[in-house]
C-alpha cells in the first residue's frame, strides 16, 4: 500500500483547518510533482474585462454575454449597458507592475515565522474555546458561546442536521491538524477522548456525504498517521492504541451502508439515520457531488480492513452517475432521481452539487491507480473545456476575456445563469493535480480578485453584473486549497502572500472578539 500517497490524499481533503496553516508556513512537504512546463506567473497580463466598444458580442467575451431571450429566466438579471465601465483584474489589486514586483516577488523568512504564529494562534483560539464551551457537542456557536448539536426540534433543518450528528464533530475534525501543528500531547489526548466518548449508535439523521468527508475521513486519517511505520511526523505512537479509530470508522461506514440499499440505480439515498437506516420519508433525489464523492474514504477503508464492500458500493454509485451523462455533451446534471435515473436538475457546472464529483475522480486515480477513474476524469475534463469554458483560448494572450467556467444545460451547453459560486474555487487546485498549471493560475487569479475586492468569496457572484448574488461567506476552504497547490507547483511567493491575505481577512472578519 502506498502509505505516503494515502496520507497526502487525506490531508488534502482535510483542508478546512490545516491547509490554511500549511499555506502560510510555506514549509509543507513537497507533493513530488514534476510538471513538463515552466510557467512564469504574470498577473499584470490577466484582465477581467477587456476594453472595447461593445459593438460586437464575441463568443470569447463572456463579460458581455446576455441571457438568450428564449430563456424563461432571462429577466432575473438586469442588462449591462454597453457604456458600463469595465475593469481589469489589476483594478482589484490597485497596484502597477512595479508595485507587484516589489510586494509579491519574495516572502521573507521572518514573515513566514510571523504568519505561522498567527495561524497557530487562530487554530487554538477556535479549538480551545470549543473544548471549553462546547465539547462534547458537535460545534461551538460563537455568538451564544455554547455548544450546538442536531436541531432535534426541527428535523427539516438540514443546514444543521445534515452535518451535526451528535458525535463531537469538531474534535474529530481537528485530530490531524493537532498533529500537523506538532502538538503530539494534545493529539494523543484528543484521540483518547474520541475513543472513550464518541459513539455512532445515535438516533441522528445525517447526510451520507457530510458524515463521510468529515467523520469517516478524519478517523481514517488520524489512524493512518498513528500507524504509518515511516513516521512522517516523527514517533507519535500512542501507548496501547489498538486500531480503535479504524474500528470506529468501520462502524460508521456500516451505518451508512443502508443508503445504498433499495435503490434501482445503485446511487445512494442522501441521508441515513445512524441507528435506524434510511428514514421512511426519505426523498429519492440526490446531488451528483453527494452521491459521487465517497470513493476516497470508502476505498481506503476497504483496503485497510480487507473488505471490498465499501469501495464496491462507492464505485457502483460513481459508474451509475457516469452512465447517465448526456450523449451529446458528455456532461452530467446536478440532481438525479435515484430510482428512475432521471435528471431532476439539468444544470452542469463546477460548483454546488457537482464540484467534488470531478475532484474525487482524479484523487481516486492518484490514490488507487485505477485506470478507469482516470479515463472518466479525462473525458469529464474534456467536456468541461468544450462546454463550460468561456473566454479566450489562451489564458494570458489573445482577444476576449480570460477563461471562465459557467453553468450550462447539460444537454445542449447553453448558459443557464450568470453566477458562479464559491465552491468552484476548488477547480484551479484540481487543474494543478491534472498538470494544467497555466490555466490553474489564470482561473485562480479570477477568484482571488473577487476575494481582494470583498475580503471573502461571496457564496454566489454574478459575473455579468460584477456583484454578489448571495452575500455571505461560510468559511469555505476551496480557494485556500487551490492556493496551496499552486504554491507547491510553482513555488512562487505570490501564493504565500495570497495565503497571508486570506488568513488576515479571516482574522479580521470572522473572529468573535469577546471569546477568550
């Protein structure tokens, strides 16, 4: 078994806390990439909106694209006047080329030390307050400064109940971050607490996807770190540890298996009750990302315990979704009926409902080496480039706007709306893993320009109106992961500055000051 690949793959998935820490360090382990191209980052050449007279709408100018008048949703966005002022990426940075060279061409060691300390302090601010005010509940409500678990009074509150299962979510989620920070003592204490206090025999209905990525992935990751004979983090052996975290992961996965039963397609139900199985009133619709993003964790679990069941059901779901793609475009929709195989949501994009399906195809191939995973990802990537990508052909040269990936109808490739969501910021990182570094640099610059403008990524941003459609930012890690991977691929200090900017924005805008 390729332990190093598994550890790295899991740590990538655990980006919510530890990617921000590694990013500002600039000291993470090498990913071992050897890209065949050498690309010099050239932010000053990238433009958000090209200047022009607006007389002719070109196919590679997404900034002037309007809804097709035949689209029944055409009146949801007001038209931009041809005389509207147009801005470039640089207008968001408000700096010229000389200033760019001065500010971003280096990242001194002293600044790395400072930001490392800041990242560590931010983590412990959250972790210590959770342990003080919220444990053993799932998370800390930072406004009320008290613990929070499932909303038992309102089972339909899926924004809470999909994630919180009354199983000390935050503590499990933080295990590997404690080790990355070098706090072996607290890591050991936290592992013992999880073993001694957490049970999955709960009357909690949770989303299969959320339980998989947050709980199952965390338990497997911590177990691998504890038992890896190569000791990538030094000798961290825990006395009398008897694979309890792996047994807990197995127990949880068994409780998730009913989601895969009694479906005509093999695509799982979106939710299960950890004690009772699939609720009798469960819906027959699920999103592509939720059903198709289980293979990494289920696959590793199968290989660790020698039981192929978990990887088999996860692969069956992926293949079932893949076989439902459009014959015309090769695209998938975002919501499907698990019994009929009919697409309920026909939007195809890179954001909510779709994102991690593509991510898991490539990362599964990296972890397991199964050629079919790579074949599916390569075909999906080609369809994405053919039907979702708008803008000029080359990132940094040519006529028209820089590349942008839009939401389209899966059957004909026509644009369905003019917004992107913050989840799409994962895609530059996936492009790095696929070796397409130049396009990753270009797309990342687009998302970072939005961050620079608002101090966060709006949950939805209207690229036509150049304004947010949904104003909140729920601390999503996708842009951080893409930034980290781009730094590892290029070693360009610009990305350390991006990491610092993100970290300082979170400290300024997301911290509740009165907590101790």
